[in-house]
């Protein structure tokens, strides 16, 4: 697969480094940044990711999946090439009409908020194990990491990454300006997450009794009625008291 070749290209060191970063991003979702990874030496980290993963069964599976995506893309391009220009214009007009209808039906009279807890799984554990707060912590195991704290993200370790890759990144920190360290693995505890999520939902329902929990660490709240009541009554406690009396 030329687009995701594991071989280093000919050229200078900078070209090879840039290519390593690009190849890793093409194969692995965990070779891309997420919150808390600003300042990470992405090229150096992705080079370690490639070296640690190149011969793994995980990488071979990703390459097979990538090949399927490429084949499907080519199939769709071939189908698109056969569509007559007149048909393309008609479809484009239909899409524009649908978009205009959706835009016209947009509601701007409600105030909605989406909440997504930051590093929810690790935060639950670190609350109960404060001695780990300054260490790189990953929830999961050598097979897969569910989430990491922000300390671990300094080494490029993040969710959806195999644990053995995260361990290598921590041990090879000097290659990208960080000390060598050990990644601390914590086993997932969904009973713990459910207890903490229930506390969060209790807080959210003070603002929107009908709020929806999308997952353990995500929720959508409609704050319209609460905001109106807060302006009218002046305090959060007054809003809750009025709701209780209703």
C-alpha cells in the first residue's frame, strides 16, 4: 500500500520525520493529537509509534482495514465518474434545496449545552488515588487504552492506543525531550464510573430535569427554562425551591 508504506523514504532526515508522522496518522487514530497534547513532538512520537507497532498484529489489521477503505473509495470514484453532468447538476440542486429547508427550520430560541467530562475514567481513579496524579496513568491494559490523564498525554499516550505502544512512548521519552518513565495502568471500573456519572447527572438535572445522558461522561442540557427562571428569581436556590413547590 503506497499511501501507508512502513518503509522510510529516500531523502533527508526532515523528510523522513515528516513522512513518519504522516504514515502513522494514516494508519492509527491514536497518532493524532487530542486535548492536552499541545506541544507534543508529533514527529518523534509517531516515529516511536511506528517502530513499536510495525510488526504487531494490530498494525496488520489496520493495514487490511485501510486497504478496504482505499478499495471502497476507488469504487465510489469510478461510480461517480459514470454520472452524467446533467444528473450531477440535478443532484446538486436537490442537495441545495434540502440544505435551504434545514437552514430555514433551524431553531434559535432554545439554549442547549453539551457537557463532555474531561478524561473521565482517569479522573474517577485519580480522585481516589491522589498519589498517581503526577504520574502518567492509563485506564486499560497492554491490549488497549481507554483513556489517559494529561500527564500521560505529554508523552503522546492517549485513548485508543495499544498499551504496549503507550509503554514504549513513556520509556523512550528522552527521544523527544522528556524523561524515561513507566506508564501506570489502572484497570477499568465501570461500577465506579456509574457512581460518579450518577452524581454528575444529579447536578445536571438541577438545571434541566429532562437532560439526556448520551454516555457515562456526556450529557445534553436545555438551559432555556432555567435561564429564564434564574433571571426572574435571582438565584439558583430560588429556582430549585420554585420547582420543588410547583
